[in-house]
C-alpha cells in the first residue's frame, strides 16, 4: 500500500480517474478536493504506482472507532484482486472500527463480504442509484419568486439538518453535518421575509450532492428543482462532476433529477457499513 502525497502524482491520478468515469466518480471527487486545498482532510491509498490496480480515498488521521460518518472510504479498482489485496494491506483499514466503504463497482460489495467472513465482522449493505448530469452547462437558469432568497445555511440550522436527514439524529451525525457545512459548498433557499430555510442542497467530501430536502409545507413548488439546478451550475463552474446518490425507493428525487437531465449510472452504488453494531453505540 502506498499513500500518494506528491502533488504531481495526485494530479496524474486525477487524470487517470477522469478517464475512468463514471465508475470512479466518488474517488475522483475526493481527489479533486485533495488537489484543491483538501478541505476534507482526505488522502488516497493505492496498491502500486504509477500502474495502480486499486484506489481507496479515506479520511487522514485518527477517527473515533464508533464514528461511521467520518470514517468513510470510497473505492475504485481496475483489478478486483488488487482491490482485495489493498484492503488487506497492514494499516489500510481499521477492522475494529465502524466504517463505510462504497463504490460503483460490484466488487466493492463482494470483497467486503468475503473479508467480513474471514475476519468475523458484521456488515450492513445499502443500495443506491447514482445520477450524473452529462452537460450541466445546458441546464437553464432557474427562475425563483421575488420572495425567495438564495443563501447558505448557518451553524444555527444544524439541529434542523440533523432532524431532517434520514441518517441523522445523533451527536455524531450532527458533528458530521457541521463539517460538511464548514468545508464544502452548499446552498439554501430562504423565505425572503422570515429568513426561514425552505429547501437546501449539500455537497459531501466526495463531491456528490447530498441531503437535499424541502420543508414539508413548501413542497411541490419547484424549490428542489431550483436548488439542484443552482448547485449543479456552481459545481460545474468549479470543474466538478455533477452527480449524487438516491435511495432506490426515492422516486420523487429520481424524477426530479431525470427531469433536469441527469442520467442514471448503470448498476448500483453499494454502501457497506462494517461493524454496524459498533457504529450504533456512539452518542
């Protein structure tokens, strides 16, 4: 296992991953962030260099063993055997911790399942669709009512974010969402009179859209479509791919994305939570 730290190597990796889209999307997004100031404090591990067979993007430094929100890994491989060997490398993963590994290739799930049996740990797997926009520059500029203001969220909105996120509700999730707000782009549509948040769209450490939500009293007014379009145009202007994951049963979000011109990436994105019991005992 090698940790890439040389800027030139990381730029070369970025180019290689760009040529491997869409299946390298999560790792590519992490590497883009690393090469642009590394706001998420991430690093990438490869099995070999420069001819790599597998890449894992992960948080650098120590993460609490029960914090599965921050202990997130994105994977991409050219050779599934190299990917398994990378995960088995000393120091690559903390098998005694709660952590997620995810990616858009089936081997990400099958390797985790095989290693979990060998190591005697439990897994929880969740399936998502991944949507990528082929040409965000073609998106029309959304039109908003004069009473709607485009702004950002603040630390004072964290409790609302944590309560409305399907994976939230704990101190750990609240801390993670706070980091997302501080470190990565997001936007919020607010009522121009009261200042209350109506709708928002966040971006995660892998460059993907996340936690898009409209307050129930304000749904079916086109706010989510407008927020998604604004977020997409801004991400595209920064040179990032415009993509996100949706639960397979979230048909309203899937329709909203497809109406905006997003295309579903073939297959599934598999999120694998290792040691789920440990991850659920945190505060």
